[in-house]
C-alpha cells in the first residue's frame, strides 16, 4: 500500500487540505462565513418587501376608498354669530365632519367651506346678516345648525338681556325673523340642531321661549366651563373674575385646572382639580342602547363651555355629563344646589322632524386636522388611547359619531318621503339655502 513519506505529511495546509483542493474553495474562511450570513439574510428581503406593501395599502387604501365613495348632497343652514374673519372655530368641527363623511353642498356638489357656508356677522360692513334676509331664499333645508348667537363681544351675563354663557354683543342674539325661518324650515321637515348659546345674548324673552319650546329644553340658569389654567386671563372671562372678587372681597388667586360656574342670579363658583374635582373635564355617561345607536363612547371627556338644561316632557336624554368630585366638591354642589349629572344631548322627536340640543360647544375647535379624506379615520381615532386632556378626543369619541347618526337619520327620512308628492305648493320668501355667501 502506498504511504506518505514523512516530509509529505506536512504538505497539507493549516485547514487539512491538499494544494489542489484549496483551489476549489471560493475563498478564505472569512468569505465563506460571509456567504453563509448572506444566505441567512436572503429570506428577510421578501418579508421586508411584503411589510412595505402592506404599509402602503394601509396608508393609501382608506384615501382611495374615500375617493370612491359617492358624495351625498345636503342642504344645510349654519348660524354662527360668533365667527369672524380670523376664526371660525364655533362651527369648524361641524364642517370638518361633513367633509369627512362626504356630505356635499346640494347646490353644486362641492365640499362645505368653513369660511363661507354660514350665516352670521359680516365684519366687513359691521353688521349682522340675518338668515331670513329676503332674496337669499331657496325652497328647502335638510339641516339647520345653530352654532352660536352670542356675538363677538364678551360682557357679563345679564348686562344685555337675560344673559348668556359668554355674555352678549351688540350683534348677538337670535332675531324674530331668524326664528321665523327656523320654525318654518323645521315644519317642512328640516332637522334642527342647536348648541350652547343658541338663545343667549340679546335674544329677547319671547324669542328665547319659542326656541326652547321648539327644542324641548328648559334652561336652569347655570353655565360653566372647564379651564386648563385658572390663572390665565384668556381662559377665565374678565366678568367672572371681577364678580368673584367683588363677592369674595379678595383678589383672584386660583391656579391650575378647574371649573368655573355662573348662574343668572349672580352666583359664582370655582372648582379646583385636586381639591374639589377629580380628573379633567366632564365625563360622558351613555346608556348602552343609545351608545350603540349614536356611536357615543363613555370614555370621552368634555373640556369646554356647557350649560345645565332640563328636558321637557316629550324630550329624551340621549347622553349625560357627570362631574367627578371630591367630598369637598360634593359639599359645595349641595350648598349651591347644582346637580352632579345633567343632560349633554337632548332629542325631541317629530313630527315634523327631530330637534337636538347639545349642552356645550361641541363643534367649537381652535384647529382641526388638515386632512379629512380618509375613510373610517374617526373609527380608528375613536378607539386610540388619546390623552384625557386632549380636546380632539371628544371630536373622535363623541361628536363625529353623534353627527354621523343624525345625518343618517336625515338620509333615511328623505328616503321615506313620497317623491310623487313633489315640492310644497306654497313658497316662503324667507327660505334659505346653504350656498356660499359673499363676504
């Protein structure tokens, strides 16, 4: 048998290979290890690519679906006498909701314009534009939304008329002609939605009573606001601070988050979070059946102005606000005879149509997201664990679902109308459309 000579046994390299075998290798051991690592990474490339595709679908599919949805025409009359050329916050949440849910102006099929499609104060000529101005008329309205009639100038409640939650203005109040239009359109089937301060300001007692009867509510005289910092003058009205200092005979020293409450008879109350109240804002309380019908979430917190009103006999309570108080806060409420719970949303059923009262500035937002063209965005944002102190949380969790349900009611009511009956034979010269208004 052939055997290796002693000097041949050491001709193998350090890896145990003959010189001929070494030439067959792809490279040194370092390159071989790199090749193995590359092979291990290859399966990750399809996974990353698939992830990017799914991310793109999740990002763009809602926008594509929103674009494909058919727009739904709606005749809307929005009254906002607190809007100005610099801010339209009192009805900004409403218009974002309408555009997000793809309701469009019935006149031309275009999206609603927050700066034009409302009636209120025309600062350019320093006068209020009544919605009942003859010549600005049309045949019908599907929805009448009273966002605010208080005007722009804040004064103490009771200084003009019987008062309001933010005071009155020389341009404030609901006129009798405006009420005439509202009642006439409502009698013809228009759904009526009114927010806090719809009948305050310079509204005379007779007009106020007519509107509250139409809505099926009775104001208790109490108004209030959740304040993020009681020491900030832009958060607490001057009239409230001055009256409080006069009654308490001491300077204003409140700081931090809390509540201010004022009654028409002059009573004033301050609650500080931690001492008198627990947590930010008012809690929303909704029965399970109504939560399912209107999409309201009980974890929503309300962080703005509110009033305490009670339903009439024919009015139902859709949702309630609740104060979360400490024992000291509960003692003060007993002393001032303020209820811990009160209606947040009231509904009076027709005929001829439904009427809703929101006991707060639900559509009042300083800013809204710059996008609205994403299908289902309100569903996703409504379940996200947003901070309790974020005012946008109430938009997603309560306002958008509520308005969506009301708009669906309007659509279903229109479908039940007998198309063969045609339009009303009698025309009212005070009717108005929601078309653009030259400012």
